[in-house]
């Protein structure tokens, strides 16, 4: 398997990016009263996922990479908690 040249080539990042776009589209339908509540929380949790995947990709050490990937996973869980 050939090593990717950038984080954008990672399927997990591509799916996370698509997830963020869907999150932003969904939150535009939320009431204006939620702009500083649920809308903001959903968007922050969503954008954190691909951002941490990208940051982890650039890290050299395995432990450092794993830390950022774990943060991305935690953000996904945060999103799930909000949505429940």
C-alpha cells in the first residue's frame, strides 16, 4: 500500500469533511434562538473531527498521532451525545 501524500487523501478525512458539510447544512435549519447553543456546539464538534485527523497526520510519533486521532474520535462521540 502506497503512503498518502497529504491528509486530504485519507478516506477517513474525506468522510469527516463530508460530515462537516452536512452538519453545516443541517444546522442552517435550526431556529435562530439556537445560534449560540446547539448550532454552535454541533458545528464545533463537527469541525474538530477532520481538523484533528489533519493535525494527527502531520505528527511524527505514533503516540502523538494516536492522541490527535483519539481527540477526533472523542469529538465524534461528543456529536453523538448532543444528537441523542
